[in-house]
């Protein structure tokens, strides 16, 4: 069992064996194989409590993106049990996925912003797809863009913005529906130091406002002040570190 020794006995939100009720994400002996017999994850067990900020660290190819894709329902576990907000991800039906996605904000490595739509339209899109009126979508998209400091850039096309600003548009698009869980895959990759810091500050602010955040990174600098780090090595959890302890897996 992987469990933080710093927690009192009745505070078992990070223990992998008991599926504590406060966990919003629970990996129990999860494995993921891709076609071609590529093992991306082996026997991963960890819990994420509601409201936590967790960094997934490890070198390229360690399995960080795969963990995020499993949580997002983009990929399915090959073995083990993964619960996201109580949903068993191996049993997730096509019909249920959109409901789960409404609880998730995804910030993927490629911004995937639409180049022929304005910044505002890009951020409105997920709301329109999930049935909001144009008026409501516009209002909420403007608020989200204000929150990432881009309130004055709403009419521009994404390619008119810097890399850091484009990443902030993708953050606005990810949080516009006020998700409970934010998943960010290497959100500072390809950004200069100042832009990267701004992006991390924003994610921390959403976390402080109550969202559970999981951020993958191979940037050691981000980890220095992190409360909780899960280090992956070739598909396995090698170390879990939290504010005052380090536990080898
Ligand atoms: P990281 O995000 O830490 O760089 P990934 O989760 O992207 O790691 O990849 C973990 C392993 O899974 C790597 O060996 C990678 O090549 C492999 N992999 C990732 N996606 C696929 C895929 N769609 N098909 C086959 N192998 C994949």
C-alpha cells in the first residue's frame, strides 16, 4: 500500500488500498498497454483527494500523458481499477463520457485552438457544444478570458497571440465550464520562463479556488515548491512526495 505517513490514521485519502470516499481520482493497480505491446503504465496505484494539486513528474516516455489520458477517458486502462469522480473508467460508456467530460478541464500539449475562429469563439465552443445559449456562452467566455488576463484580446485570431497567450486561451477554454478537475499536460513546455510561471500561477489560483489539478511536467523547477509530486519512471510510480514526506513505491 502506498500511503502518506504524514497523515493521521483516519485521514486516508492518499492510501491506495481502501478507496477512501474523499478521493476524486483513484488508481488501483492500473496498467496500460498500447497496440504493439507497448507497456505505458504498470501497476500504478495512487489516490488524489478533492482539491489537491498534484504534479506528475518523470522523463519523456515515463507515462505522464497516458495517466492524464486515462483520467480524461481518452484511453482506457488495460488492467486495474481507475475511478474518476466515482466512475469506473473501464466501464465508461460512450453515452456517459460527455457527462464526465463536463467535470474535467483539459489542457493538452497541442493547444488545438481553431485558427479560423477568434479567441472568444474558441473559448465559447465547449459551452455551445454542451448546449449553452450563445449569450450565456459569450458571457462566460469573456469572464474566463478576463481571469487569464486576456480580456483585451478576445477578437483576435489565436495565431496573432504569443505562445504563452495561446496557452492561456487554452486554459480559459478548459475552465470556462468551471470543471472540478483540471488536467494539464506539460503546460509550460515551449514557453519562456515568465510565461510558464504565469501559467502555473493561474493553475494554482484555480486550485486555490477549489479545483483539483493534476499537472504533468518534466521541468524540475516547477517541482521545487510543489506540495505533492508523483514521480513516474518507465510506467511505474517510483516516488510519491508530499509536503513533509517522501515515500518510495
Ligand atoms: P510521457 O507523457 O511521460 O512522455 P507517454 O504517456 O506519452 O509518456 O508515453 C508512455 C509510453 O507509451 C511511451 O513509450 C510512448 O512511446 C508510448 N505511447 C504513448 N502513446 C502511445 C500510442 N498511442 N501508441 C503506442 N505507444 C504509445
